[in-house]
C-alpha cells in the first residue's frame, strides 16, 4: 500500500516488562503539516508513543517511519525533531539568545547563520527584545515561548510537544493555545501534541487521536469526535455527556428507537454495526437537553416519557446547570443558556426531558 503519511506508526507495540503491553499495536498515519493531538487520561499510552517517536523509548515491536524511512536505529539528536516539554528545560546559566543558539552550535552551524536564525526565531514568538535576559528573569509564558522558539530554530521536520502548557494558569494557557495554533498555521510544520486536556485538544488540533489503555479508540477531527463519537469512552472523554442504558428496539437507516432500562422509549441516531436487540448506551450532551414542565408536556408518551424532578440549579454565568433526580431521568444533567428561556426551571419542579432526533447517539456498550 502506498505510504501517504509523513509520520507513520506501523504495528507498534511497547512493553516494559515483556508481558504487559503499554501500547497494543499502534497504526497511525500523520500527513505532513498536520497538527495532531494525542489525547487521553494518564496511563493511556499517549506520552509513551510520543517518546518512541522522539527516540527516548524504543518500540518492542513494529516500525516507526518519518518521511518513509524507519527511525528506530536513528539516535534522538539525529532525527531532526524539535521538542517542547512542560518544564521548559531551558539552561538557567545562559541568556535567551544563547539557549536558542545551543542546538545550532551542536549542529556546528556558522556564527552568522546562527545569529540570523536566533533573531528570526525570537521574532517569531515576539521575544526579540528580551534576547539578553536569562530564564529566571522571564514569566512562565515567556519561558514557554522561548522553549517553543528553541524547538523551531533549527528548522526541524517535526515538532513534538509533551503537555507544554500544563504549568501555566488558565488565562495564559488559553492565550498560548492560540499562539501555538497560529504559529503552526504560519509555518506549516508537522506538530504532534500530547495532552490530557480535551478542551485544549479541541481548540488546537487538525485531528485528535483519543488513547485509552494503550490503543487509539478513535482518530478524527474535533467536530467529528464531539458529534460522532465511536465509543462510549470517547463520548465521555470528549466533552460532557449523559449516559442512558437500554436496548436497541429497532433501526431504520442511521436512526433508531431505544427502550431504556428505566422504561421510556427514546429516539436516537445509531452507531454503525448495531442491530435490533443490541445493548446500547445513549450518549446525550447536556446542552442538547430540553426541559418541558410536566404540566405543559404534550400527550406523546404521556407518563411513559422521560421525567424527573430538579434537584439542583447551579448558576455558572453563561448557562444554568440543572441536575435531575427521581424518576426515569434521575442523574441527567442539562445546560440551559442564561436567557429568558431558563426562567421556567425551578428547584423541585417536575420536567419532561426532550431532545431533537439527531441530538443523541446510541453506541455499543463498552467492554
């Protein structure tokens, strides 16, 4: 088969003890110029995969290729890969300019070319006026910019980032997300980014590989992962969702009817491969939930509908978070925009839960 990927993992496995697989056969193709995020909880295998690509870990089986060439036997310093770490890893005794010049010095680059590249890289991250300062004289955000510039200064084929914004506060973290995203758009360099923060992944990525227990559960664009999760794990890890257990009663094309364990029958989109009689979990995003006062609910479904009482109303500024208790809808969460529409919702009130036919998806029950 023709190799279309700039970076490729082909049947890659990793075990540290020879018995337990940390990576269970990774097949992943990353086109040149893509911003791909490896997303998952701690211990899912995302950082191990990045470290194998960087050359700090070796695969137990399989092959990793960059530009069509296997790199297992190429030492890290010869892979032409830039790295950005969470702790910045700057040399404290060197100036900012000297930190950036170091990887060029290792590559025996001439003085004039070194100075040109350092100046260009600093301008790229808007740090040109601070070239003679030391890392201790910079803020966390400025140090992270320097670390990013140092990863780019030698014009690498590939830039790898391991939780690079984890040490920053929320506002600065969000600002740096956009800076890195815009820098990627300007330079077109291939970037592989590791994070456990799903909001960060949704903001920055061209595609996201969702890792779970050493394998990729789904590889897709941010919108596809959110709107069309392939598994219950992905639905729960990407954004927030309500889960309703039941049986797929029937299916017509990509739509179907699910009889919930709590009794009501609901409509949902149906994931590929599911047939009538299958055990399913219905995934429903809280912002897609509509609450209709019980006394105003129409007769469709009557008392067999999905009803519950409001146990908590939490004011969160831009939206109201509603928790339901008692009855078939017990445990569901709704997010209601903070506008006139939310005024009918009151603590203790009884409501029918509704949603559009395309707003929920029935997924296979996970292992």
